[in-house]
C-alpha cells in the first residue's frame, strides 16, 4: 500500500506551480503508450489514449483507450467536475465486446471541504460474485491550514460493513514545505498505529524537491531503505532516479526520464529499470503526449501583449494592454470545464482595466481576452 501513499505524497506535497513558465494553457489531445520489446529491440506501441473535453473546457472529461494497431476499443475514463473545477467522480470502464456495452469496473468519488481542499477519495470496485460495485478502499486527508497534515488509507471490511485502518502518512513542514513524513501501519490487535517508514525531503533553491530519503523502522532504529533523486532543467523535472540501500551503498533500481516540447509541456516520458547483470538501463515503458492550445471553443487569432497582475490574485485582477482595440472587446472568465463565469466589455482604445474576483472560490480559471490567447488565472 505504501506505493499508493507515496504517489499521493508526491502529488500533494511535491507539486509546485511552474514559476515563470508560459501562462498559455495547453490540453492533452492524445497519449501513445509503448512497452519495450527486448527481442527487436525497440518500442512497441500498445495503446492510444484519446482525450475529450466537454463544453470546450481544458479538464478532460473522457479518456478513451484504443488497442494498437487495430484501434479496438478497450477502456474509458469518465470524469465529472464540480462548480469549483474539482473532480468529483472518475469512472473506469471496459468495453464488453459480447454485449457491445460499457462495463463499470471502478468508480472513485472525491469530497472537499469549504476551502476546496480534497478531504477524501473513496474507491468502489466491481465484485464479480455479487455483480455490483462495492466499497474497496478509502483515503481520508486532514489539513493544518492549507497544508496536508495526515492521509489515512483504509480498506472496506465487507463482513462488518465498516472501514478499517490500514496505513497512515503524517507530514511535517518547514517554511511551508513538507520536509518529512512518517508512515505507520495499523495494529488491529492493539488498535494503535505502529511506525514503519519515514521520509525526509530536501529542496533546491527553487523550492523543488531534489532528494527524498526513505528509512525503515525496526522498533528501535531507523535504517536506510530507498533514495529518490530529482534532476531539473530550469524548473522542469528531467529525471527521477530511485535507488535502494544494499547494506553498504546505494544501488540503482529504476528511473523516469522526461522531455518537453517548445511550450514546456512534457511530451515524452520513459521509465527504465536497472539491469545489474549488464550494468546498464533497460527501457520498460514510454508515453508520447501531444498537446494543443486550449481555446475554450473560441477562435485564437492575433495576439496582443497583455499584463495581468497580481496572479495569483486575491480580489482585484489588473489588466494592461499594449494598445487599445479598434472596437469593443469582451474579456471573459471561464471555469476549467468550459463554463462562462462572467464577461466584461472593454471600450475601444482602453488600455487598462480590472476584474473584481473577490466573489470567486479558490482555484484555477481561464481568462479569454477577445481573440487573444487564453491565460491561466489562480484565485487564492
């Protein structure tokens, strides 16, 4: 289970907004998934994932998986978002060729508090005995302010129809950054948590994680277990190297390599395993991703240089244009699912304006200025 908790730890704690990167918004169009065929040796494409966006938004509402090369339908993910652009359900489906129908295999449901913090994720899986979706696992997240304090992983006991503790992650912060975490496992006999692993995180000058040390607990002492090392090109992660402790030194285990397109979107992701016998890296998995600029179903034509500040914004967003418009121009704010929040008309020759966003919930929005490029706005 720790892999699941570590993934969540990485997603929640290690995510740092891209500083100084393009504000232009891009969305995934297609993802190609490959596995490594050592007999050739070469990459062999297995799946093509096609992304769809309802209402012209930039958050995918459907991901369709097609088997390559015949392009037979295999699986589908359907996602639903609330008015704050937070995901509320994610339904995993497989295509049943016998019945020519979609078959629900898993549904994840997400809940949030009044500050739009994710507080729980409940997973239901298909039970082939009862032929119905039943509770399977649940994550409960607590906060101290905006920082995640604990993440509890629970499993469903069908006999007692209750959730039972399984693992716990506690996070500790320094200057707003999660610098350590402790994993505990649930001792049902004593009805208490027992420490199992601890993680220590160090950051670079850009507040991006550069090393994660995992240690295991034997009841009295902590010992080295795993080490994760991050490499960046500017603010973009290019390599994540995982090593394990052999008892005397760190040994390569696996690594993830990322390359980016001209717009700083990760376009290629490669996962490799370390071959100790050959003393080199063996490819295992690859993704190739293509993007397009999000236009929210509006035409993207000539660009004007604009200045938006402050961003993130608390109440009033200021807009400065390099020159005025010859005709009235609409400035429109959209939710990520494509819903229009409001629109304001800019008078001809007006080069300065502002938007009162005080009434908006915290989150990310998209601003469209006439036929200009869409820009991401963060409401804090």
